[in-house]
């Protein structure tokens, strides 16, 4: 029997650096990478496109249940209006429930026979894969995250101002942290990685060392 895939649960708030970190860790260890936020964004995006109110839990749950690979490809998923809709649909328990199977399936059987999976999200270490081999909770001050987000928007040529980006980030954080179902909180056994004063290389080194140490054959 081949070993069970190694699961790396990478949770944290928006613009904490976990997307970049997750891709880099996956490529370093030869694991598959899943950005679970895309699933919630895809539900939010379809709600907006179909003229539905993201607060409509029943409609959102139907869309979540019938989500397909094609829904995950649009460049519009990266837009802030879609991120906002995503945080609203993500608070509906039936939406979350509809997306559990896909995420757990990815972890149990990573695509292309990869020996492991890095899954980035908000509740991977707490709800989706509570038995994950490695749990990392990436965080940074809201001001630093807003600055990073502003730079990313400006690099893409999107006009924006810091106070607005900061306010959006605070609102999104509050919704993710305070929702009753699967709130954004670190798992008790997560390695907490604060990237406020770290660049991407330093964050990668710390996370990679943690994963390597956890996966030593003699780990207890
Ligand atoms: O990670 P990203 O910013 O793309 O996620 C968009 C939104 O989707 C988050 O603000 C959060 O509300 C929701 N989400 C979630 N659980 C996850 C991933 C994302 O609730 N595992």
C-alpha cells in the first residue's frame, strides 16, 4: 500500500501571503496545490452573474452543489466585488457543506498521483482536514496586508486608495472571523507564521523547514 498523501493545511486571512507561499511549497515538495478560496469566489461570481443576492443561502447552495471546473477559470474571480460576494456566500452552512467533498477528495487523492497536497483556505486545518500532517496559520497585521493588496491592485493597473483597501480588508476579516460556521481561527496544533515583518523568501524558509521536520520518518 502506498503511503497516504501528506496534507499541508495552510490557513489565514486575505493577503497574508498564503497563496504565494502555498504555490511555492507545493512546487518545492512536489505536492498538488488547491486554492480553496476559488471555490467560494466561483459561487459568489455566479450569484452576481445570475443577478442573485449573495445573501440568498438557498440559491447559493444550489450553485455550490453544481459547481464545475469551468467555473474556476474566469479571470473575474480575482476581482474585489467577487471576493466580497465570496465572504457572504461562505457564511452559509449549506454552501460550505456542498464544497467539503471536493476539498477532502483533493486531499485524499491529489491530482496526477502527487504524494501530497497543499490546501490554502480559512478552515482547512480546523474543519476540512483536521488530521492534516502539517497545519500552518499565516497571518500579518491588517495594515501590512492592506498595503500588499494595494500594491497588487496598482501593479494590475486597478485604481485604488489605501483607506478604501484597508476598510474592505477589515470588513472581510470581520465576516470571516465572526461567522458561526467554520470561522477563521488557527487550529490548536497549527504553526503560526506571522509574515508582518517577513518577505516571501523568509516565510517560505520557515514553512518549508516546519513541513520537512514534521515529515521526518521518525516524527513522534
Ligand atoms: O482566499 P480568498 O481570499 O480567495 O477567499 C475568498 C473568501 O472565501 C474568503 O474571504 C472567505 O470568506 C472564503 N473562504 C472560506 N473558506 C475557505 C476559503 C475561502 O470561507 N477555505
